[in-house]
């Protein structure tokens, strides 16, 4: 999964990225999870429902701003 935090737990979601640009979100996620796949997805697009520990989807609006908390899966 993703990198560990100071408290020893693994990072699995990034609520602080909601409202940020897609580029900022992808950079922040990749800094914690360098091996993760980080696709940017337009809000409302269909995606597969499979869970993958190596993926963090970033959902964005028409302005390219993050609209949902990115999380592992």
C-alpha cells in the first residue's frame, strides 16, 4: 500500500486535497506512494469497481479541481 505516516499507520486517503488542482493532488499522492497508479478521472465517469492497493483515483470537476477525497482502491 502507500507510505507510512508519522504515527506508523499507512496513508490510505487524502481529504486535504479536495479543492486542489489535479496536478497538485497527483504530486502529493505520488510523494507518499511513488509506485501507485494515480489516474485523474472526470466526476461522473464510469470506473471499474475492483479494489487495487496500488491505485489512487483523483476525481475532478470541469475546472480540474478535486471533488472527492482521493483514497487507495
